[in-house]
């Protein structure tokens, strides 16, 4: 996700993804990396929200990459 980096922008992501595990991380280049695992429907809801006007801060674009869940996440956190 490209936009303005700060934890306040990533923070609400931790409250948003119902039924998902993973993390949000502010990258040095200004993007926010969001890794989410869970039911496909819940992942699609998170993507819809990230692309909506309801997200915190400014979102310039969302790139999605689907893969095999790795597990190991306890809830959803800001890193």
C-alpha cells in the first residue's frame, strides 16, 4: 500500500481485519506493508477497505499478492 507512512495510518488496520492474522509495517520508502492471513472472504474485505475512502491517511495504491499461508501470527499487530 503506498501512502504517507506513520503508525497512526497503520494503527486502524489492526482493528479492521476481522478474523485475520498478520501485521502492518511502515516501510522506509513510505509504503505500508500489510500481511494478512485468514479466510479468503475476510482477506477480500480487507482489500476492499484498503481501497476505499475510509482508510486512514492517504492511500495511493494497493498491490495484492496471494500465497500459501505461513501461519505463526498471533492476532494482528503493528510492527
